[in-house]
């Protein structure tokens, strides 16, 4: 590959440590301006969905929940506690049971 | 950018909106794959294939915001270097700058140093370049295969990639700033930010000795191009042989610390049981935890899919990729009988000890029936992939010998 040969030459040049030889940059970087897509996935309706929508989806889209495996209620309690305590999710204590129940309903053991 | 389609006009939506009149002209895209099954135990394993992300091609959509995009596994059969537009993407927080002006960007180096630096990209590009190939693998790659299943990004095997990285040695930049006596760690921070006010900013640290080993790189190019924004443009840390959590993206801040880093992402997150292969029993407690570090050895069959039917009595070429982790691949062995007998695979060109290595083997099913194909990597340190899967509650460091079930007819 041409690029590698060029870069090997540049590295070899640098290794010789000639203070006068200013190596040509190996790449020209260009500014970037992009748009990130929004999520089009929706949570299944059910009791507690509003609480999940209002609190959980502030930090992550619904896909995070929809791709999770089925786990027991205790595991969902631990997840919600982690989101509140560690990631500082703005979830009121009073909304926790509704969120846990919703998650257990859609992602609890069969 | 090339390949960018807003989600609102994604292929699926186009198809949905096209109606009957559009069917004829859209016949080809309609046949293109729009979902994929990752074959995770216990289900919830169907994922959309998305082309909606800027500078990215077809990716397995795990989560839109913050983006979690998996490399479709077919890509690994095409060669040992993973194309930039299909290299996996993983962000922790959803506030990610979507524009970067190369003239205004600065990398700041500060803390326990003689001379704080504020380097432009021009300054960095003027330094002697360093280049090597290295595998970048998420700590939780293959988490979806853990049994019992664990919460987190439910990846198949595609949260990994291999690229030829070009950048400058971190050591050179640190030497320029002059690390003061008494420094213990170097902390790296990128331009992403927590969504919630008190959320822990994502930062990772390496020991001063590791940071100064001459290999850890501040990369500005992968596979000959600038990095896609979602892979960390304009600069990302490359820590060869270590899990991707340390490869901080959009790196713009380096702080030399004179006391150990106790930030959440070092002290609590990305910690593993301090046991061989981070392996514990489900439910086991009271195990000391340590920060995750080196990759372990893995190998995959890339050209034969589970469930494939192959012709009896005809030789088939089996090929795949392997990597040694923090060292090179010494050997790959192939088995067609579920690990009872093994044959040495032929190794392709060595692209460097941190790279994927392509391997080849031949297999001729003598009789009709089911076959369990396996590949097993032994790395240069003599570590061999185990036949039993490891387990830990975060779903990190899977490296069991993988199996591919096929039948000969």
C-alpha cells in the first residue's frame, strides 16, 4: 500500500531525528458537522409507561429497555436503583415502584 | 456525510410510506436485510439493521441514544481490518458534540506537570507519527451470550474491530508537558457530557508507567482516514491490548494526577472480580473487584454460519479471525467434533501482535449428520481459550471457545 510506504518513510525520517526535517503531516483533517438520528422505537403501553417515558428516556432511548433480557423483579429493582444512585437519574422515590412494575411486566420472567 | 439518512426517512420508513405504487422500484432494497437475529439465549435478540447514523454504513442497532451500534458479523469475514463505516460504536452519555472545527479544537494537558499544554491539531500532526494495528473490543462484547443473562448492552460478538491506527505517542506529549515527581496516574476525558447535572462525567485513567510506555497512542487516523465522529473524531486514545473502555473518544483533556483516580468510571464501573478470567458463580458475593484491563485471547469462525448445511464428503474451507489479547496469536486450532480432536489451522500474515489474525482450516465431513465446529486460540503467552464460559454480573471478558453447529447432507 502506498500510504504505508509513505508513512514508513516518514517514521524512518523521524527516527533519524534531523531537527530541520519537518515531516509532512500524514493526513489532513477536515472539520465535521453531522446530525444524529432520533429514536423511532416505542415502548409497549401499560401501567407505568408514562413514568418510564418521563424519567428513563431522558438519558437513553427505548431501545435500551427493549433489548434487555427477561430478568426477575429484584434485578429490575437493582437496575432502577443503579440508575438513580449512580447515574443520578432524576426519578422520584414515589415513581420507583411504577417503573419497576412496568419493567417486570414487559421484561420479567415468563 | 455519505451514508447519512435521517431516521425519519430510514429504509424501513421509506418502504412503509411507499405503498403499493413503490413496490416495483423498491424491489431490491425490500430484499435487503432490515433486521437480524443475534441468537442470544433466552430471546430479545432481534435487532434492526440501520444506515441512519452519520459516517456509518449498515450497523446492528442496539440503542439509538446514546448510540450503541454493533458491527454485523459478516464484516469480519471480509478481512482483518474492520472498515471505519462499520466499526462498532459505544457511548455512555447522550451529549455528544456533533460538530468539530479542526482549527479551534485543542487538547489540554494539565495537572501534575511542569508546563501545561494546549495543543492544536496542527501541533499534534507535526509530531512524529506512530502506527500499528490493534483490536478495539468493548469490555462487554458478547454480553448477550452470558447465562444467566445480565443487564447492559446486549451485544452479540460484533462489539469489536481491528484498525490500523496512526497518531502520536502519548509519551511524547506527556514528556513535552513534563510529568512532575509524585505523579501516579494519567486521566483522560473526552468532549461527551452527562445528560443529568450530577451524572459522572466519563473519564478513564492509566498508571503513569503505562501512559509512558511509548505504545499508548493519541490517534487521529484509522485505516488511513480521519476517525468517524462516532468513533471519536478528532482524537481518541488507543491503548493496545486493553479493553475499549480506556480508548477515550473525542479526547480533549489529559490530567496528570498525584493521587489515585477514584472517579466512578475507574472505582465502580468497569470493575471485574479479581479472579482468573473474571469468573465467578452467579450470585457469588464478597469477591474483591479490580478495574478491567487486558484483553484475553479469542477466535471466531467467520465464513460458516450456525445452522448451515454443508455437502458430505467434500472438503470445505473454514476460516476466521483470532486475536491474542495483550500479545500475539501463537496458534489457532480447529475442531469439527466439538473439541474432541483438534488440528492446527494455518495462520495468515501477521499484521502485528495487537491485530486480528486470519486463519484457515479444511474440513471434510465423512458422513451425514451434525457437526460442532470450533476454533481455539493460544496466545504468545501460552494462554488458551477455555472450554467453559466465564461469568460475572457485568457480562465482561467472555472468551470461551465458541461453537458453530452445522449439518452435513
